[in-house]
């Protein structure tokens, strides 16, 4: 009988999901905009640190020159 349990298919459909409300749609849109703005902000703030031309080699203090 355990073999037949896997073969059984019901013709009863599960209940449909309720349509999202306007507030829920706007909340999802707002969340997406916040995430996108955070990614753009992180890119803009991190861009100067990734710029190779602007980086200078750190200078060693005079005592560490070894002269």
C-alpha cells in the first residue's frame, strides 16, 4: 500500500492566493528602490578607493628608512 500512496493524485485544487493589496505592492516597490539606491550609493562612495591613479604609495617614517 505504501507504493500506491505516491501514485495518488487528487483532483482538488488548493485555494488561490489572495491578490496583493496596493499597500503591499507599494511596500515592495519602496523596498526595491531602497536596495537599488543603497547599491548605487555604495558604488559611488567606494569608487574613489578603487581608483588606481589616485593611490599613492604610503611613505615610511624617517626612522624606518634604514639609512
